[in-house]
């Protein structure tokens, strides 16, 4: 028994020692931290002083009576908007910013350029994650921020203020009046339906137009114009810019599309150009086009002129072409030679499916596979009747199958070698995704089309169940056993085109369709955007 009591006593002692080792030290705040007054309390930030040092924010450290690890959290508050952000956490007794860095912080608490606000700096000290004590004081200053995005704009401009009155000038697009005729114009990119106002760049308290709307159908890169009477007009749909001309691989018939970068706000394409001519155009529509300034047709960089003259390419070469359409109404371009090897933008698929005798590469009914990245990898989805034969055709070169085509067991997929060979043959009618890699000289055929997908379907949300196409009715159908759950309709195994919502009124990106377990025949009419489900 004595031995048992000794063990219990020792266990208690060890437990107390462990608790003492893990416990937070007991501290007492003797003197709170104290902020120093700023050396300057009324600051106007400009283009000229943006790189200068903002007045140092410093303080006397808190005294907890013993040596303790103390962290200081500094907060900036705009007293006009009541918005606050933490601008620094440090174990030091000071924070340093440039005027440009502070300018960005001011924007985050709702300060707009050209307007003066009162700001408060406050501080708390933290010790051992258990003690948090406010400084004995806070400090205040006045500041007037500016917009670095307009550093090089010397003409009248205005902001496209999305979500006005709660808008962010740091990300707002700009429209401008570089000609001084009282008409503001420019471009803005919208990801979806939004409302916006147009705010005078010289006086952000002045609203030039408000309650402007962009619908979901009109989203994208759109042109906005504000006339001298305050009327706003905008392009009806998003604009996709490209280059067109006999210098391009598509000639004067079709735009070679550029890609828009939402971060840089630039349109860019890497493409080969012949020593001929081209222009910039949007949506294959001459209503939106830009050309060169008079006397500067062969320059590699410069200003754009609406409806201007054709650019002349002096040297045939691949180029990186950049288009800047977001500089408040004054637009520019640049061209840079590159050694990147590029493929054509598209190959045609002449074959027996074409009208008449078929096999016409330049005919309007000739299918195409496209290489948007110009990386020698082409793809396209098309309907082929039974027993179709075709070849690939690329700028005068015919490309066929070398050897045999071996389909998978379900006759829905195949990979084969291409080159100077025979016709590609498709026995079963249907939609096929055609792929070709002219570097590796291989091609693929995969049966595709509309499918059902979801946790109620056999493949879950990972793999769709393909529907059968009736060329006569142009409807799709499948008989399938479903579980309790949800499903949607999806085109070509991708979410770019998908239908959901109500079976009687399907919509693009509509909600998941709830279904009960059972075996059904499902019929989809994608043109009418409706479907039926009949229990078997």
C-alpha cells in the first residue's frame, strides 16, 4: 500500500510540472505602447512624389514588466467611410511605406483620387497570443490619394464605375476624349450582368451618367460611348478582336482571333504574317476595325486609327501582335518578331459528305479543324453520314491515313497515323470530335455529342452517358437506368455548352435536374431547348 501511495504522489508531482511548463507566463501590462505623431499630417500623393517616403509610423513599445515576445498590429481607418484594414504586423517599433504603397492602402479603405480624407492609425500589442492591449493613443492625418493608372493621360477621361456608388477606381476601366470634341469613348470588359455609372476623372463627385446596364447576353469586351449630351451607347455584344488581311493565314475572309488577358488588359496573338497587308477587326465585322496612321503604315508600333489604312508587313515572319484598347480612348498596337514555329490556324476536311461530287477544300460546306494556339494540334466536332470518307487538307497539302484504322470495341474511338496516305473512313453515322497532331502525325476520332451527366447517371459527375442522334428529327435520345439524384445535359464532354433547369424550358448553365431512380427513355431537342423523360 505504501508503494502505491508513493507512485500516486510522484504522478501528481509530474503532472503539476507538465502544467507549469505548458502554461502561458503571467504578465502585467505596466505601460501601453504609444504612437508617435507623424512628421507631416496633411499629405497629397501625386505622380511626382509617389516614390518618396511616407511619414514613418513609429511607437514606444509596450512594457509588460518582464522580457516578452510582443507583436504589434497596426490598423488604418478611413473615418469618412469607417473602413479599416491592417497595414502591418511586426515585432519592431515602426513601419515604413512609400507614398505609392500608402496610396494603395488608402484605396482599400474607400479613398478616391483627388479627394481629401481623415485617417486614423491605431495599434495593439500582442504577447504570447493571450494578451492584447491597445496603445495609449491613436494618431490622425489627412491625405489626398491619386490614380497611378492615369499617369500618362493628358486628355479628358472618365471612369466606368461598376456597382456605383460602391465602386473600385483601382480596377475601373477608363473611357476618354482624346480629340477634345466632348465625346468620351473606350472599352471595358464585363464577366456578367452588371450596372455601372460613368464618373468624371477630373472630379469624382461628378456623375456623367448613371444606371447603365450590361446584360448577361451582352457581357464581354464592349465599346462604350458617352456623347456631349450625356447619352450612353454600347456595343450589343462582346467583341473578340483579331487580325485580318492577305498577310494572315485566313486572308481577307476571316479574322485570326486574338486572346484577351484580363490582368494586362491587352489583346495578343502569335501568328505568322506574309509581307502583305492587314488590319485589326472584331467579330468578323467591318463596323469595328482599326488601321494605321497616314505615313506610318510599316511601323512596328504606334497609334491606331478607326477605319485607318492597311498596315504593311515589311518582313514575312511570325510576330507577337499586341493590341491595347483600354487607354481611355487613345489606342495603340505593337508587333514583335519571334522565332516561335507556328502551324496554320485551321485545316479543312474535304470529303464525300460534301454536296455534289464533294472533295472541295475551299467550299463553304467543307468542315474545319482549328488550332487556336497555332501549336500543330487541331480539333473540331462535326456530323458525318454513314460510310463517309475524307482527308485533311492544309495549305495545298493532302494528309490521309497511313496503315489501318483500328476502333475500340464499342466503335466509338480510334487513334491512327497520318501522312501521305489513303482516305479516312467513318462507317457509323454520328457526331465525331476530330483531332490531329501534325508534329506527331497522329489523328483521333471520338464519337461525341449530347450526353447526360450527374450523380444520378451511370458515370456520375466524372463521365457522361452519350445520347444517340437521329439525323431526321435532329433529336437526341438514350434509354438509361438512373438512380436518385441529379443530372444535366452537356455537349461534347465539356461544360462550355450545358443545359439544366426545367425539362420543358432548358437553359444554358441552368440548375441541376432532380430525378428519381428508374429506367427512362430521355429525348432531348437542343434547338427547342426541351427534353422528355419517359419511364419504362
